[in-house]
């Protein structure tokens, strides 16, 4: 089944999300769809899967124009989507999840789960997915859950499968396995769309590449000849440097010492289970790991947002285990939180207000009672300048900034103080390629000036390019540690998956 | 969605105020204005449906206007009626800004008023410049203490302030009824619930008696203007206001920024309660001269409406308060000269609030007044 998108335009009020997009999806082929956040990838795929109706243009299936009124029409036409966030019922079995909504029924509307299990086994066997139909979703690793999503769309006889950022939640090993699956689907004659912003992956697995920028298709690439740099330039609209320029590490005294720390999560489960490490002045320590292995709780305990159950944190020689986050802030600890919109900024505050969100109490910005707005505004303008935050004015709302610019504002705010330690959690999540480069450079510049940097990231590439020492977290423990010389993707990947190196 | 291609603005451009976005104008101006207009129209239709003939409806609306803005005396009544409700609304608006819903302004106003009355009749011989401020201050402090209970319960135990303030309202009502029937509050020789009369040395001076001795406008409205300025200053000029607003808009970010949420909750509730207590004090010391059941006139509840209509901004609250005062003053005139019951005013007030609270409804009713909204995409 061949799909052609012809002249697709989709507007939301004054914003044009897709403008005259032409795209062909062919059977037996993997189309890599590259683009930064906000480039219009998701809108385009939502048009294709029937969630949005285009303002102009048409969709042709095997040369015949079709008109999707809703998502059901698209599913009937054989278009399936595997979303980035899985839509599975955690307490149901694989078979139950797969048939949900299209349950096979026998006489008297009896739910025929046996038939469901059989069909799931068949599909699983055909494509080498090796999924047990009786397994409970919440007990399965993320990589297998993703395969259940794939079985779901195959069960609905999809001929076209769209994968939205499928590798974002996978370990490196799971990514490799995913590539095997997607290739086998291609060889079975399915038409596949692989949406991503990761250049390496698209070069490895795609047969054709289309690049979206600003809602338009700005280029096509042949993965056999295209390079990282070409594609990145197409995505961003200018040339991008990948390697982080780094001087040799020159460490000083230990700034942060974490000793045998245990931390509970909201459900009172031990999520950080006896972690010890230290961060020295002038080095970058990276904590790698698949999301949900205790990194969030560890960072919160270090920065004073969550109490430690046992263990101790000392910072600059002070025991700060029970100290408030304000106390740690005063001592020179900076924190870039993992979710900038949830906690790193107030989106309904102006850029200026956000620029002093956690330092408003300092003498520079307040007299103790009243705010010194002129000083705040000057500081905001300086951060905006220094960190290349693209905004119309410092009085624009934080909400009006793109994700990358919001993050540059948060990182800029945290680095613009006299700090000793930077704790950066997912510093470049959801940030465009150009801003990633910028943020990485600034973090390294801070390290070179003697600041200790702790980076927690689920992006292994990011950890590998920034960190001088790498610690791998799995189920609340640090299971492996590497120096930048000994680090390699395979060993770190195994450690992330819990296989002792 | 696409980048600004003209290159980054310079620092000096960056420091210039942005033009107010169309969306903000819609939210702050267009929605309330249309809500008032639509509520008045529906009020007219209500009269029509209840058998009021068209000339009398005309007379009713004409009386509504002449009784609120038509003369000096009408203006005096409008501002007098606006006084307590603007004060409670300021407190409630402050709560909204910090993410707290103080339903308890009614109870805080009641107890604040009772305290002000008690001080007001208790100290004969005190000069007015001590007695009056003292009575107002005690009223505000009692309101603050009463509201702080709800704040403390929330900060310490997580009890929702909506529930606790409703309960505190009930307690305040019963307590007031009890106090009014018993010494030392009850007026000697009376058997109905009524307090002793406030001494002249604790009464707010009338402002316009030099024009006409019947004009009731009193210095309470000067207090209103001062409080509008004070709340504005507090919210937008002080570090405390910065913390209030951050906590209200994003409590996670406030916590991340090292703000002490528990303390902020208690302080916000206390200030909110102080304004409600002051409203009670101003009502008894400015207009009534004593307390009796229902002396608040629902000022605590109408304050919620005024705060909503005023978009939780001190200046908006000031204007919304004048509108509510006008509806009340004009409504009385309407009842007298057109024979339409003042209940209609409550209907109009309620409709205004319903429409303000439902901006999407206003968009659907008046699509030509709004820009098409861009759907949010990721």
C-alpha cells in the first residue's frame, strides 16, 4: 500500500504547522522523518492518522484520494501509529491489551480470549517479536511493551506503521533489537515511518530520509550518502558541530559527597538504594541510566527537594543532609530540574521574572521587602544576551518561548550566579539541536572555570560526550562506573540494562 | 512555530514593554464587558417572562442607571455599597493569586465586624484618632486570625481551604448569633440579637455631609483606595508578592525555587482574612453603627464574584466592586420607582459571574469579538 501526501497544509489560527508538504510512503521501505521539536512532524502524522483534518492538500492511497473523518477511518484504511507514550493497560495481559476495543467474540457475545492469544502468538511469531501473550504489561521491560504496541497495530491489519520517537525510552541494546524488528517488518512489505530527531539512528535504519523544518519539507536524503552534518544542517538551517570541545580534566577538591544514601519515592518505595559518590571541582560526572531507575529521586535529595531516608550529603564540607534547598542555593549549588515546565520555570511569568525565579531573594534583586525590578530586568537582559535566548522582549511570557529557549533561560539563570556545583538533570531534553550544542558548551565552560558539574541524563550520547566520569544507575544503585577513557556504548548499555559488566 | 528570522533583538529593544497581546485584552476586558451586557439583556428577558410589560422594563433599566450613577446621591450610594465588597474581594483576589480559594471571607468579615463593634462601643472618652484606627485594626486582626486557622490547617495537615473555610463560616455565623444575644455585646434592655451602638469616636467620618447631610459615603472608601494600592504594591513590588504569585501559578516551581510553601499559605490567608475583617469593620463603623444578624449583607460571598470579575487584579477588583455597588444601589431605586423586585439584581449578578467564569461560552456566543484561537500542538 503506497501513501502519498500531496500539498498538505495545516494551520492553527495564525500558526502554520504544515505548509504544502509532499511525502510518499512506500511499502517495503522505511521512511525516516527528521525534524526538531515544533518542526511539524507530529502534526503531519496526526493528519495522516486521521486526528486532524488538513486545511489544504490531499492524502492518496494507491493513487486514490481518501478522506479521513477521524482516527477510526485511518485505522480501517490500514494506518497504525505507535506512540511515544504507550497506551497500554498495565494490569492487563498482552493479549487483553492487543484486542482491547476490537475483541473477538463468540456466541452470546462471549469474549474469546483463547482466539486472541492465538492471534497474538501468530503475529508475534511471524515477525520474530517473541512476546508471550499471557504476560502482564507492568511486569514487562519497556522494550517488550513497545513490541506489544507493534502487535496492536498489526492486529488491526495495519499496512502503514508510524513510529513516533520509538527509541526515546529504550536502552542501547533495546534499540538494536528494535532495528531488527523494524527491518523485518519492512521485509514483510509494510510501509514504515520512523519519526526521530536522532541523526545516527535514522542513518542506520532508514531507506529514505525527509527533513522537516518550520512545517515544510526542506530536504531529502539518501542514508547511503548523507552525513550527520548534512542532515543536521537541513534540520537546523545552519551548520552544527557535534563533538564538544573539551580541555583535559583538571580536578580539584571534592565539592559534593554523597554517602550511602537511600531515598523513598511518593509510594514509600526505596528508589535510591545506597548510593555513594563524589563530584570534584572542575569535573563533569554523568549519571546514565534508563528513566525511572532512581535518578529523579537522587537529584531531588541532593538539591534538598526530597528528604534522604539514610545517608549523608555534604557540600563544600558542610553537612547539608537536612538543609533546605534555599540553604544549598545560597552555598552555591545550582539546579537545572529535569522538567523545566513543571518546576524549572513559571510559564505564566515573564522572562524577567523567570530569570530570578530562585535568586530573587538575593541582595542584588531585592531590598528584603521590595523587588529591585530595574536590577532584575538588567539581569534578565544579560542572561538573554549571554545565552542566546530568542525572545521578543524580557517582558514576554515564558510560555511564548520555544522549548529550547526556555531551557537556555533556565540554564542561563543557573549559570549566571557565582556557583560551585551545577546539578543538571536532562539538560537538553526536548531541546533543538542548535540549543543542545549551546547548552553543552556552556556546561563545559563552567567545568573549565572550576565548577563541579553533575549531569543526569537518559541520553547516552549526551553523557558520553560531556562526562569525565560516568556512573550507571540501575534500580536505585550505581552498578558501574567508567572514566571517559574506559567508556564504551556496549558496556554502558549492558550496565543500564542491569547486566553486570 | 517557525523561528524569528530577523535576527535577535538588541538589548535595549529587549527592555521595552511588549504590547499587550490580543489574548490578554480579550480575557481582561472583552469577556467581562460582554458578560455584563449579556447578563443585563437576559435580566430584561427574565422580566419579560415574568409578566413585566415593556415600558416598565424600560423604566426599570432607567431606574437602575439613575439610582447608581444618575446623581451625587446615587454615586454616594454606589460607592457606599461597593466599600465592603471591594475589600473582601481584594483579599479573595490575593488568595487567588497565590492559588488559594478563600471561601471564608464571609465568616472573617463577620467576626472582624463583631470585634470592631466591641472595640467601638467599649472605650468611651478615647479620641477619634485613636479609637477609630484601633477598632479597625482589631477587626482586621480578628479576621486575619480566623483565616489563618484555615491556612495553618492546610499547611500543617493538607486540609483543603475550601472545606475548612466553609466550616469556619458556619462557626462564625453561630458564634455571631450567640454573641449578639448575650452580654456584653447585646444592647442592654433588648431581647433580640442586636449589639450595643458604636460610639461616635469610633465611627468613620461621612465625606459628603457638607453637600447634603443625607449622603452616606464615608471614609471607608478612602480605606478601599488605600488597600487597592497596598495590595497592588504587595503583589507586584515586593518579594512576598513574587512568592505569592509563583506559588499560585506553579507550586512545583515555587518549591524548586526554595520558597516555603507552608509559610506562604498561612501568610496569604492571614492577609486575605485581614482585608475581610477590615470590610466587616468598615461596614459597622461606616454605615450601620451596630451589628445585627446578617450585617455583612453577603459581602464575603459577593466578594468572590467581584474578585472573579476583576480578574484578581487590584484595579480590576476596584472597578468590579463599583459595578456591584452600582447594581445594588440601582437595584434599590429600581424596586422603588419601577416596582421590580431587587431579586432581579441577584439574578443579573449571578449571570455575570457565570459568564465570566465560562469564557468559552462567551466565545461561542460572540465569535466576532474574539480572535480565532490557535490549537495547542506539540
